[in-house]
C-alpha cells in the first residue's frame, strides 16, 4: 500500500531534550516536506527536500533541522525543543512534477 | 507577502444545503491550486486541483471549484452537503517548490 508513515504519532517531552520525528514513504517520491498545523494558522511549511541531499527552508524553519540521506526518509530534528513548538506535524511527499502531495498521519508533539 | 486567505473559519450548514468556501491568493503569474480536506482524526487528502485549462474543476465526493484568474480566487462548492462532509477544508497554492496553505475552514454539517 502506498503510504507516508510517521513515528511517533504522539510525543510528550520537556524543553531542551533533543528529539527526532521520522518520516518514510514507499512511493519513490523525490519531493518530501514537513509542515506544522496550528489552530487558526493552517499548515505552514517547515522544510522541504527536492531529492537526496537537497533540502531548503520553508516558511517557519527556525528551531528545526532536517536531513535527506536516503530517498525514502526525511526525519525532522528538534535539537532543543521549546513550548512554542507544541503542534501537530505532518510529513508529505510527492513525485516531482506531479504536484499532488500525500500526507502522513501526523505527529502530535507537546513540549512542556 | 505570499498569502492564501480563506474567508470563513467556521461554517455550519444543515444537510442538503449548498456549500461555497472562499479562497483568495495574493500571487501573480502561474500558480497551481488545490483544495485538501481533513476529516476528524485523519490526515489531509486531496479533494481537487487546478493546473491549467478549464477553470471549473471537479473533484471527489461531488466537490467542484472554480478558478477566476481576475479575482485571484479558487472557491470550493458542493450543491448539497452531507453529514459526512463535516471536516476542515484547506485551500493551497503551489508557488515554485513551496506549497502555501490557507488557515482552513471548519465545516460542520448538522443532520
């Protein structure tokens, strides 16, 4: 089944404790992206990747890192999480040029 | 600044009522336009998309949208909503390599 998976689905952590949210797709998509969803703000793009070893900032990259060492994986790293990073995070992927993005199930992160 | 505006944050309708959700964007030039839907507890799914050609596009589940270039608008419509259409709807614009979303409209359909 074609899908985007994220882990963990739920995470509660404390300020400053490094964490990684994994994202994996099995559709051989070139393009992958991370978004955060906050009430009243919709989805805002954090980072995206056009292909392996090619990443770029979205609209709200501060406090986040990403890497793209393999085509299927695009982990989101929070080196020192803060409470304002409490949010619902979505990973998405698409075939380059196809434009339609496939979204993962989301990761609800709470930073206390 | 790049932006996508959705006119209503909350909409409540009775079953069988007609639906129109507004979306305006502030970019010039070529854009690709999308409507996504997020059912309660689920991830986003594509409803429909516009790339070029006929400005009236049809999507899944009886939804359609009309692209009006002169008004920078891409409004979503459905002639008769069902209780199962209760969800949050997002308009999005692809500009270059980025996808920019509106703030979303929460639709609640009363049975």
